[in-house]
């Protein structure tokens, strides 16, 4: 709804429906989990793609959450691999203490590059997809994309059988998972607290 594709979740109208990725709701939690992993963090960077309209609302919510926690974020824009590398160079120049990666489609496709750059620049990283943590990111919190794809397939089946997209309610994910990569934490010299590890749905050794 935030990007104008649907009127309501129950009756989206038009030609849009599907499974919400909850990016707007998850972004404040990314701040909280990163602060839990990096005590004393006050100056994290946010990797944002200005060409992706779906991250406008998540970025707004993230800024609000950061402000409420007395955290000053550096928003670094990037839309392609070269700009992503430049963004990390800027993070280093501005002495960022970590990086939060917004859930832009381009960033998902470049997740391994981003995870590698974060490690190279000694920046703890948090993402919205577990695939990025599996690629070397420090941690992730968000819905399981594989499960979301299976649910989306159900929508395709209904539409092919004659259902109108605008009449199908937008489904919101109810299961969110926290994944932590201890191998990356060790490479960064971080000790993840036992409390945070106990909250994790999966810990990658």
C-alpha cells in the first residue's frame, strides 16, 4: 500500500496481490538486532537504492527507529555494483561502525558482493534475507523467501483458474527468522552475546 499498488490488504483492487515481504515492519528490528550485536554502536551506515520505490517506507521507518535509539545513520545510495563499492568506500571515510542493508531487489542479487565488501571494510552487516547471511553477512532478520515463493505459487494457481488479483487479499508473512553467522562474527572480532544467540532461529558456525 505504501507504494500505491493496493488499496487495502484485504481487497487490494487493481491487478496487484501476493505475499508481503514485511520490509517496512522489519527495518526497525534490523536496527535493534544490530545494536545488540555491536554494543555501543552509534554511527551505522544504511545501504539504500533510490531507484527502488519499495524501500521508501522501510527507510523512513528505519530512520525513525534509529532516532528513537539515539543512533545517527549515514544513508549511502547505490544502484549497481560500482556504486555499491563506492558506497562502502564512503562508509569507511565517514567512520561507519556497521551497515544495514535495505531489502532492495538489486541488493538481493548482489548480496555476496555486499557481504564481501562489508567483511573487507570490517563492517558488521545486517540484512532482511537469510541468503545474505549464508553468503557471509553477519546476520539477517526477515521472512523466509523460499516459503514466500511457495505461497506466491498458490496465488498464481488461483489467478490462472480465473480469480481476479484485486479480489485476493495480500498475505503477510507470520514467520520471521533471525539468522546469525558466527564465522563472520569471528572474522570481525565480534563476540555475539548468548542472549542474542538464544533468540536466533539458526546459527551458522
